[in-house]
C-alpha cells in the first residue's frame, strides 16, 4: 500500500512529535525529581556503578534528540539516535528481567505506574514507530536513499546499542561486587519480619545458637541463659559454677552446642560445661587477660588480648587440654594509631567452614583466618574509611590512653554464617535516602569466600530504637532492638549465596 507524499509527511510529523513529547517529558520529569532519579539509578542492578554519569547523560541526550527531531536538517540523524536510545532502554529492561540479581523499582514520571513487562511493550511500540518513520522520511542523503541501506543501518545501530548496554551491565556488576565506590543495592525485601519477642530488658546479648534455638545471655543476670525457639517459646536456665570465689567483674556466656563456656577476661578465667545440666566446671585461671573470646570447639577458643610487649590488640588461641599453649598471631590485627582503640572490632567463628572473621569497628576492613589463625585474606567493606578516625590522648598523670572525642563508627555490629558476613554499617552511601537512616539500620552482606559485596537491606527501628546487635542462623536473622528480640526470615535471594 502506497501513501501520498502528503500522508507520509503527516505520519512523519506525528511520529517525530510523539518522540519529542516523550523525550522532553521524560527528561523534565527526571530533572524535577533529580535526587530521586539518582537514587533509583543507584539501586539499578545494571547502572549502580555509573549512576552519576548516567543521571546527567540521559536527560541531556533526550533533550538533544528532541532538538534534532525538530530541525529538518538533523531530523534523520535524530531519528536514528532516537531508535538507538529506545533500543538501549528496551534491552536494559530485558536484562533486568532475565539476568539481574533483582528487579528494581520502575521509574520515569507517569511511566512509573507501568510494570517492567508493560514498559518493555511500550518501548517496543516506540522502537517500531521510529523505524516506520525512518522508512517514511524522504532524504537527500544518497546513502540513505535505499530501503536496504536504511534496514542495514537500523540493524547495526540496534546491535551496537545492545552491545553498549551489555558492556555497562558487565562492568557495573564487577565494579559493584569487587571495586565498589560506596553504592549500595537494595533488593526487594530480602528479609521479612516474622516475630517480635518482648524480653523486658535491654541487657541481653547473643550467646550462641543451634539449629532451631537461639541463646541469650544477660549482663544484669550473668549466670542466666535464655533459650528462645523459632516459634517464640522462651525457657530460662540457671548456670551453676563449680567455683564462685573469684573476683568476677565481666562474666559472659558462650554457647557452642552441646557445650557452653562461662568466661571473664578481667580475672581471667574460663569455665566449661554441658548444656544438658548447665553446670560449668572451673577449667583455667589464665595468665593472659582478654577482651573478647570465642569458642571454636569443645577444647579450643580464640581470644583477643592486649600484648604487654607491644601494647596492641592481638588474636590468640588457647587449648583447654594444654593451657600452657597460648599461641598468638600478632600479624593478623594491624595497628594504625594506638593499637588498642583503632583495632577494636568484633570476632566471629563459622563452624561450617571453620574460619574466623574479625571485623574492625572504625575502619572498612575485615580479616579472614582459619581456625589455627593462619591468615586467609583481608577484605574491605564498601565504605571509604580505610583509616580509623580517632582522637587518642594519653593522660600524663597515670599514662592511661583515652579517646578525646566520640569516634567515627564504621561497622557497629556484625554476624557470620557460613560464607556470608552481615555488617551493620553506620555510614550512608551514595544516592541513599537520609530519611531511611532516621527509621532503619542498614545491613550490608559480604561473601568472604571471594571478598564480594552482595547487597544490602534495612532493619527497621522499634519505637525509635535502633539495632543493637544481630545474629544469623540458617535462614533466620535475629535482631536485638532495645528490649525486643526481632526474628526475620531470610529469603532465597540471601540464602542462595550460602556456600560450604
């Protein structure tokens, strides 16, 4: 069917007008809500690493193409540019739906109400529309006179556009997971609320767990252990010590089924018992004071102590069968300022892979070692604080070292399960809503097998109180918030990353 020249011209004008309206509207809507546009790009599984560049480039390109479509001399070039850009948008959605780790929120003004599948149909309609316009336009350019050449140009433009999007996706994935510049990804609800348990006190801490129970210690009742099932059933156990005439000041209970340990690093002493009767027998009154201790099996414990010779925090291992053997690995924890405050952190042990992880509190680093304290590797969290920001002073009268001002906390708390490290970060990343920081805590997940950042999610405040500590066991995350124990169920988007 052949159209008259007048009809062709009307069709062409309508197509160009629709594209001008589409691109101008899309660009203006992005600029009017530019901050939100950047945030949405920052959450894109494909464009996270290039969010800032893309946020400026896309509206500018849309305005330029709209201007080209308005200008007779530039119209054909503008139509090919419009075709290429729309193919990019369409292929971007295709990758999001089929190959990305999660599907982000749709964006784009009035188009935000469309689902991703509706979006791809909408885009394909405009791809076909501009292709019709290209075949309709009467041009003076010799090369584009024939239908075959126009068709070949469209195919090449489409392939190049898809290749550009694929390269952006590949580069962004590598940058996000291994060379992150503090851009977080938030998939849709990787953890959902399951249960809230009222503990009536904010003095509880995580003592350990087994397959279907979590064990809580209590700073105000140091010889009491609280057993909580996944169903929310609470059971109290009174711990008995075989010896009580010791100058206890900081008792803690550590559970590693079927055993438990009662420790006090200020004495220092270690008691050991079986959970069947909760009777702890005096095992050792050591010579080395410790600030953190973590059992790794029935007879071995990893501890953090301050060496007198270097006055720095150091990780060591003690064997209860031969208490004379207390071995230290001074090369693991690295001093930056004073060796004590700057090396503060949290110690974890994974019973599945028999590895320890030490997460620094004031810098973006964690250490992974085997159960014999042999260094496996060092990893980094995605924030940029590589040097602890502390104001450490020494009191001349007694030589005591203190912090002169509040420190910048990077990693407030953390948990380790199998190969996944869960870190409660205290720093806001790029393109993040500050409003969310007022009502939630952020958990970043890292795969310590390959030092890879996985993604992040929120743990919402309870009564304006923020997360104090967390513990992960299987597909459950436990959070202590004020006097509440909150149980979250982890979705497959998290648990599929577990590896033994």
